[in-house]
C-alpha cells in the first residue's frame, strides 16, 4: 500500500512538472553546455554571422564616439575564440594570461582570450570554461555590444561608482595615482575655493605615493580586491595613525593616534587609500557639521 502511494505521488509530480512546462511556454529545457571547446545549444538560440558581428561592433564604436578599424568578417558563424581575436586586434589589447581549462596555453588565441577577459569584454561561461569553439549567439552579441560601448567611452569621474572606478583601472583608462590627483583637484576647486564646501578637514600628504605603490602592485600581482587603489574620505573621528584625528575640535588639531582604528586598518589592508578626513560636528555631538577647525 505504501509503495503504491509513493508511486502515485511520484507520478503526480511528473505530471505537474509537464503541465507547468507546457503552460508556461518553457518548451524543452536547454541542454547543459559542454566542458570542452564546444557547446550544445537549443534551437531557439540564433548564431551570429561575421557581418552581423562586425556591424554590431561598428555601431558600438559610433555610440561611444570611438574609431572603428575591424576588417571584413566573412563567415556564417563567429566562434567565441575568433571574436576574442578580432576584438583584441581592433582595440589594441595586449596579450594576457587566462585560467580557463578549455583554452590550451599553446593555442594561438589564448592571449586574446586573456586580453578580452581582463578588459571585461568576454568573461566565459564559468570561472574555468570559456568555450572557445562555441558559436557566438544573439544573446552573446547583445551583451558584448554593451560592454564594448562601455569600454570605448571615455572615463568620467563625477558620479562614478567604486565598481566603475575599478573597471576603468582594469581597462587602463586611468591609474590610481591619476584618480587621487583628480579628487585632490576637485577638493581644491570646490572645497577650498569657489563655493567653499568646507567638507574636508585634512588631506593625506602621502596619498599620491600610496596610490603609485598600489598601481605597481596591481601591475605585478593584480588587484587585492574591489577596493584596490580606490581613494576614500573618512570622518575625522576615525583614528588614523598617519594623520591627525581631531573629532572636529580645535583642541585636538595636532593629535595623531598611535594606531589605526580597526575599520581604517581593514580598508588599508583591502587596498583603499585614505585620501583625507572630513568635517563633522565637534565630537559628533550634533548634526550641523560645524566644527571649531573651520
């Protein structure tokens, strides 16, 4: 009896699954992609021709205001490895190492795959699988188009997020040292002069040197993480061993703590640059951001 009930329950689940797949229009579930250099795809996936790939990249260049020099691509399908080579040649990317298990190190396209991955243009299907022999699909091309537009657009500092700053450094559009100088220039322009926001109490005199060292570290070892080389301002009630910590009070104007606060130490360990200290109400006792130092 129990065996009969279990069989009945299993049959109901299978029937319900079939109904859901049919009613929701899901159709056949996609097959798993192969771990080798090819991929199994469903009939709904559209392969991209060489001319479609070239025209999409040309349009991306127009949208970003960049130049376009890709040669004619005459093929019925564009493999992912071929797309990597074409992008590298057009954008002038340098060869870079890659860690995909399905990309042989001796392959002629290996450096191109590493280059487009480093530039954030093609990221692979997983951490270990790039599928170099798989044809480029319409979905792939749509994502690639947007990434190329983003890559070609010039870097703009105002309103840039941390992830956008990090991507710009990865793409070689800007260095951490240049970022620090840009922010220092804006502090001079808007905080010290002009509208005089008076939001910054002090600047780290070693910020540029720290940024330069982090740029060198990035070149040799890669970034520590998402905060590597990112300039950060912190409230002046966080202890910093290399800068005064005043809590916004004139009585602590030259007070330098013996060690960093835990939060500051962790930021530095992650590769962040403490660019300076910001203003606050004395000892954070109020909400007016009015200190006796400014």
